[in-house]
């Protein structure tokens, strides 16, 4: 897997990794790194999904219905992302608990999966934009406490992944004891710039809390 990397302004206090949506690439969310981390406290990266599927662009998995990615391609995409992420953190000399992992649409599915998958190291925080928590045969979540804080943003008019999927994720995570920052915006399958500004303050706070535990 390839990725774009944005260095920290000095010694990195952690890492911010964003996974793009279906059919996009590593350039799509790269500008969001500066928007979410304007002081450049973190080393940032936007990896490119390993699968090339119709109608073009890079994909983390083949669609199998909303909420249920196709098993074989999800397993392949998840494994590739997990391997890349471990190598990236190691190369930067950072522990997983100094990681903020996020993504949009399909990329949010990867962020949930990498941050909450059974047997996975827990990150400092998760950001999921216009996404869902997947249900895939052979893949399971670990929702035992303590859970990392999670920020969820979703458009109420989203016609790709309906807002009910964001609401379901919020309910599941809050019921498990996670602290969830939740925002609905009257927009389509998009990222809310105002919520991004909110997250630029939420992320350093989440990292500071992680450092105390």
C-alpha cells in the first residue's frame, strides 16, 4: 500500500491516519489532515486502498450491501490496512495508543474495524464520517471497556449511507460505555466543515486523556 505522509511540525505527539472513501485515493482526504490538526502536533497519513474495482479508483472492499461488506474483499482490505498501519506507526516510533484513526464512508468502516476489532490494539480515538460499523462473517468487534472516544458525523440527507447507520453506531457504542461525540448535519454524503473545526479541538483533548490512562 502507498500513502501520503504529512510530517509533524516538530516532534510528533502522535499520529493521525485517515482512510478515504470508495473510489477515491490517498489524495482525497490529505487536506483534512491540516484542518483536523492545524498546529501539526501529529504526523499525518492518508493511505491508498489496495483494491481496484469498478467503477474505478481505489476500494477497501467490494460492496455487499450497506452494513455488510463482501467477506473476501473486506478481509483482504482490512489485512492490508492493518499491516500498513502497524508498519507506519513503527517507522514513526509511535505506539498505537497515540493514534487517532479516522475515515469517510468506506474509510470510516476501516477506522471502526481497526480501532475496535477483536485482538486489535486500541487507538487514542476514532473518527467516523458518514459511515457504519460493519457486520462481516469472520470479523468481530471487541466492545469491552475501556473504549476509545469516538466522533461520529453524518448527514441527515445522506442517500449513500443513511443517517440511521450513524445513529445505530452511536447507540451501540454508548451502550458499551464509549464516550461519543455525535453530530448530524442537514447535508448529503459529505463532510461537514463545521464539525471538522469541532474535531480540531476534540482530537488533542482525546490524546491528552489517552496519555493520562
